[in-house]
């Protein structure tokens, strides 16, 4: 089943329907330039994510860590994917030095269950009653 899902996720049509938000490249570049280590934890597979990044002209070297569904048995909100990303980090950090930014409640819950702070990227104000620190765009990571 997972192989079939991954097959359809990785089609050219699926990649070409991907869109980028106005703030993505500039904010990620600024964070990286400021010495932050960036990673992607996704329920998709890593080859698909890298293909989407390349299609959207996002430098895949911005990210030091990629964790996809091929790396873990469990998916978010289970903490396993986040903990795997922490394990893969090129430098060891204390958990209080790591923040997980996600655009869904399951993302934030996975971060909290992994013992790290979580920030909810709520671009469309879907989660008015969320218990997590919220930002409406990625500039909130720079300006706060």
C-alpha cells in the first residue's frame, strides 16, 4: 500500500501541482545564514520532497536532515519521526535548543511528544484555539 501511495505521490503531475509560499525561500535562507540547522520531517517520502524542492527552486542543501515515511514505523503525531530527525542532526543539540515548526496540529503534537517546543504555522487561521505558539507566516520565525 505504501509503495503504491509513494508511486502516485512521485508522479510528475503531483510535483508540478506543488506551490511555494511567498516567504519560504527568503526566510529559510536567512535562518541558514544565521547559523540555524534546518530539517524536514514529512509523512511523505524523502525523494518526493527533494523533487518538489528542486521543482520549486528550493536549494535542498538548506536542509541538514530529511526524515520521511521510509525512515520510521510510525507517523506524526507519534514522536518517532521527530526523534529520528534529532538523531540525524549533524550536531548534537539539547532539546531546549530545538524547535519544530509545523502547519498542522499533528506536527506540533509530535514535537511536544518528542520533548521539544513546537510552533504552529497557521497561515489561514484555521486553529484559533490552538495551545501552541502560532505564527501566520514564516517571517514570524525571524521577527519573534
